[in-house]
């Protein structure tokens, strides 16, 4: 929040790497980082989903 230009540039660089890898989702346990990445992914119309680690775990099949 103190340096929006720096954090924005960092997020843009991360989104470029995420998109280049061809992944379906990005997972984080840091909600502020995840929210920033999600905003940038949406702004670039990326199809990559963003998930908190708790969401990922909650989606797992308990039978497996």
C-alpha cells in the first residue's frame, strides 16, 4: 500500500510468469498477495483462477 507502483509492477511480473506457465490456478496462503494477483489476472482477462490454500484443501475429495 505504501508503494503502489512497486507492488503493481511486481504483480504484473508475476502475472506474466503465471500466464507463461500455462497453469489453471495460482494458490497462496497470503490473502493480500492473492487479492492483488486476482485483480491483475482479471484486468488482463486471464483464465487462471486464484485460490486460497484453504479453498484448495476444502475442494479435495476426502475419499482420496
